[in-house]
C-alpha cells in the first residue's frame, strides 16, 4: 500500500471497509490458461461451476474460447485480445487455449471462491461421494507454485471426462449435476455466509450509508479519500483450475 503525508484535520470519516477490499469486493487474478492436452484433444483448463459467484474475463493476450453449459444449452464463445465476457453462478465453463491465452479474471464475492465456491465436473460416482470428490479435487499443498503440475492436469482430465458426458446428458443431466454440487457444498455454507457478510455485503451496505449521509447533507466520508496500490501480484504461478494464477490480495490501508 502507498503511504504519504496526511492532511491535518482530515476526519477519519468512514470505516476501513472501502480500503480493505477492492472495488465492489471483487477478487482479481492474472491467468495464463493451461496449454497441455486434455482427453478430447483440446488444450486448456478444468471445467467447473460456481454456486454463488459471477465470473468475468478481460482477455489481455492470445486467443481461444470458453465452452459453457447452462440452462441456455452448450455454447462456445470466442476469446480474443480485448474481449470481455462474464457469466453468473450455475454456468459450467471451460477455457480452451488456442495460443497464448491470458486473461484478467474478476470474481464476485472476494473470499468465496477461495472457500470452495466451485464444483468440478467429475463423473457422477465421484460427485456422489464427498470423500472421493475431495481426494480428486485437492492438489498437493493446494496447488502452490513449484508443486506437482501433473496433479492439476490429472484433475483437469477427470473433470473433462465428466464434462463431455454431461454435455450429452441434456437438461436432466445438468439438473442432476447442479443438485449434486449443492449437496457437496452444503457443509461450507455457514462459512460462506460469514465471509460474504464481512466482505461484499459490508461494502454494499457502506454505499447505502454514504447515500444516506449525502441525503442528510453529510459529506464527511469524502475526507477519507486516498489510493491503495498493489505493485505486483501477491503470488505467481499458483496451479488453478483454468491455468497458472498470479493472485492479488487486498489488505487494509
């Protein structure tokens, strides 16, 4: 974080909420999409679905496409430098790398994706067994940089196998996957709620308080303006679901 001279008399008018979260309490990472071969002959990432978080892409280099499966059916959306794409929870998505695909990923509800708000498209027998799912989904040391990248590819390949079958299973198959995903994450929901209340909900409520204050003629919160800077990622090359992640973690000013 940058620091500088404080102007005397400036009132500490608002809580730290606006300063310990990125705008809107989103999470941001830089993604280099995997370029290894999957079982269907395509290069790319692991198909999965978020249950409470929207996800957005800003393509910064390369080309490829994103495969999505939702109530709208199966689609392939081209991704080129400059493309912006986003989708809500319930959209199964898989990134395909056709050459140097790099993306800035914007995730809703910072903290929830890290807390398990994603279910991979493993075959039904794996989804039905929480222990088997956890074993298949968990990477050595959480996918920390320098660990076995082959484990991420094996996880990806199992999820691609399930995804290919799911694409052919129609609406009933999709509904069954969604129900299985909801059962898998059920034990995590109290923790998710706590993270959401501390993060995205607090940020949204702060906006409401600011509007109320302005309506009452109180603009004192404007005195807490300033800038936060993360000069570089907090971590480089974490083994994510879709590729290698350079992650950013906001901290209080």
